[in-house]
C-alpha cells in the first residue's frame, strides 16, 4: 500500500479563482469611476456628496470594497506564506490582517451609509 | 556535466529577468496598496463629512509634494492593474511563450508608466 500524506487544506483553487474574480470586479469598477469622474467637470463638495448618495454608487463601491478586502487577504496571506517562516509569527500576522480587514469592512459600511 | 550543488537563490547574485521584475513589482505594489486602504477610507470619509474638509483636501492637492505622492500611488495602482491583466491573459494561455511573455512585460511597464504620466499631467 502506498503511504500517502494528506497535506494542505485544498483551498488553493478556490482562492485562485476568487483572486481573479475580485480582480475583474475591481477593474470594471475602476473603469466606471474613471467615466464618472470624467463626466463631472467641476467637482465641488456638493456634487461630490450628491454623487455618493446615489444608490448605484454606494452598492458598486461596496462590491468593490468587498472584492478589495478579499483580494488583499489572499495576496497578503500569500506574501506571509512565502516569507514568514515562523508559524507563530505567521499566525499572529494573519490574525492582525484579518482584524484590520474586518475593521475596514465595518468602516466602509459606516462611510457609505453614514451610520 | 554535473551541475554544481547545492543550488541557491541569492537575490543579490541572480539577474532578475524582465517578467520576474514585473512579478515582484506586482507583489510590492500589492503590499503597498494594502497598506494604503485605511488612508483612502479616511480620505473618502472626511471628504464627505464637511465642506471644510473637502476644501482642505483640495488645497492639499495644490502642494507639489502631495502631487508627487499621488502620482506614486497612481503608478502602484496602474502597475498592479496592468500586471494583473497580463496575469489573467497568461491564465488563459495567451502569451506564454518566452518572446510573447517578454513583450507583454514591456507592455505592462510602458502602459503603466505612460498612464501614470497622463494622470500626472492631468493633476499638475
């Protein structure tokens, strides 16, 4: 019988795909924002505020930020996996990054919906 | 011919090929952009709160150092975006031959720098 060692959590493909889907979402959002800014010739406080009160702007930005935070998590985690050899330190950094990203998510909702 | 062992990757002794440079810049700009997330959220939040905050940010934009900083951030974003698009193309098996991979690496450098210059010209 072949003695096989089962290693890994098998999240590789899922994360690989998530990294690409979130990238496409952010790319589309970037183009959209360029269009919005290009069609706003004189940007003052009131036009800026009115712009962000549009539901489409809020939801599109929320989708962008969700993609960004997931994308950032996968990317930063990969960097830590490559360079941080000590498991304890790596785990600590994971926790700090997840905490920061969850915090950014809550903050994003507060900004966009003015809670 | 026996190859000399052990192999090692001494970052200061290996010459990084162009696609490798694009790759490590993708990683460095990604890490930098991650660190900028709270700054961007803070700027968005403050700019929406009061007309005074909005006006003070607009004034800050008049400072050349802030403009340079903004151009640097724009380059990081644009490089990460262009290198990411190249990555998606490679995933779809476009441009995986050496010559094409080098050409697309040059294209990533050129397009990201050129669009950064356009951005710089627009805000200057």
